[in-house]
C-alpha cells in the first residue's frame, strides 16, 4: 500500500457519524465593476469525541442583498479537518460546516458570503449512490443541469453520511466544477458503505454567461498548497470551482478553502495528507463581462 494508510483510518474515525455535506461555490449577480459586499462568520470546530467533532457557521448578507457567491476556509494545517457542508441558507445566508477528527486541536472554520443581487435562482438537483470503493477505483461523478433558458449561476453538493440507517458511509469530495454550458459536476471517493451524493446546480435566467480560466499546481506529500485562477483584465469572477487528486492509497488532496480574493481572482486551498505521493490541485475561475 503506497501512502500513509489514509483509507484505513477513515472508517474507524467516521463510524456512525451522520454528516450532511451541502455546498459550494458561486457568484450570481455580477456587478459591472466587480464590487460585492462580503460577510463572514467564524466558529471553532470541537475535538474528536468518537465520530468526529462537527461545527457549522452561517454568514449573513445585509437587508436588500442576497448571497451570490459563497466560500469557506478551515485551518489549512489542520490535516484532520474536512468540509462537511457549503450551502445557501435562505436568500441571505451562506452556511459552511466542518468535521474534525483530531482529539487535541480545535481548528477555526469561517463561512464567507459575498452579497449583491440576482433574481430567479432555482436549484436543479441530481443524486447518485456511490458504492464502497477500493484501491483501483476513481472518484464517482454526478452532474446537475440547468433547464433550457437558464444559466449556471453557481453550484453545490449534498452528501448525507448517515442516510442509510445502520450504515456509515465515508465519502470525500474531489471536484466541484462546471461541465458543458449548463452543468455542475461533483466528484467524490467513498471508503465505506454506499453514499448518496447530490449535485446541485443553482440556475437563473439572469445569471451572466461565463468563460473559464484555470490554474494547476502540484501539492507535495504532507504539504499544503494555494492556487489562484485569474480572469482577464476586462472580466470578473462570476463563480468558481476546483478539482483535486483524491485516491485510496496515493495522493489525498483534501479541500480546505474556496475564496474570491479580488474581483478577478478565485483561490483554492488544500492539504495533501498522503505521506509519500504528490497530487494535483486545480482552481477554476468562471469569468463574466468583457
């Protein structure tokens, strides 16, 4: 077995946990000058007491605005901290969650809401059940698509770890990104019992058309990385995504942050918990305007 035995510790640490992962990433109402109102909320994630310590934070937009882009950050050096949900919570709320499998450290989780205006957001969903996977398997993907006449404003996902009574699945997200003109694809690798994973495309007839910029870096073993995808001078980030190597025995590049750092830049942060093998991390910026 090449690596640090990451697969062997997952079922032990996640037994009987009931975790919902709903999430990620999007800007809908792109202003011509790229300005958005940012709101954050930070909490501490409790230590592992068996199935892991969990926490959730809700960032809230001011009156008259709604969430048009969501992000999050969990302590980058907390190698046993993982995103558990990233989702819209009403029109003005963006909720981020994390689970912590460290018995000593209490990492910080920050939810980030970017606020403006966008009309007519609709959630389009598609679910698949991922079976328990092994050393020769690759992450399974599921895609949700906007209806005719709609544009993809941003995307999310839902993973209910305790959906089947008496079973404890153990899935980890590997990608959240656009596919085609109207699709939102979610990838995940599952170490235990079958796991239902849902891709959520947030769609609007008023969302801008976008082009794609991407940047890829190598994440060395037991190391962290930050990668930024940048839009052209005449464009602004409309929403973002990512892709990373998540495998059974080799590179395990776990997501730790998604953030719009400026009008033109989308940043992704990750930790490769494998002790021997390097992995790839890609940031996608979906750019509007021009």
